[in-house]
């Protein structure tokens, strides 16, 4: 249940962040990248939650899930790799 609350908080903060940025007209290339990275981290955490709490479902449908999500997962790992190359002052 705690995991569900953390995921809900993550979704809500992402929604509020996006609305504030649009309302205040505050945009930047770095902010856009960080927002995208945050979305992808939330997505990966959701998948981890499925692995932990729905193990049987993931075992039965793992291949189909990987096929369906391979492009998204690749993009997530690509963003994380690129964030590691940022100067220390810009990193999260």
C-alpha cells in the first residue's frame, strides 16, 4: 500500500509541476529533459512494483511486456546515461 501512495505522489507532483511551468511560462531545455527523466523514472518504478507485487503475472507475460515496452525502456536508459554525463553543477 505504501508503494501505491509513493507512486500516486509522484504522478501528482509531475502534474502540478507541468501545470505550474505552463501557467508561469517557465520553460527551459534542461527543465524539459528533467521532466522527461522524472516521467521515465516513475515509469520504471511502476514496473519494479509490478515485478515485486505481481511476480506471477510478470513471469507469465514477461516476453510480451518486454516486446511492448522495449522502446520506452531503451529511451529511459538512454536518458539516465546522458544525465550521468552532465556537469556536477547541473545534476539532480
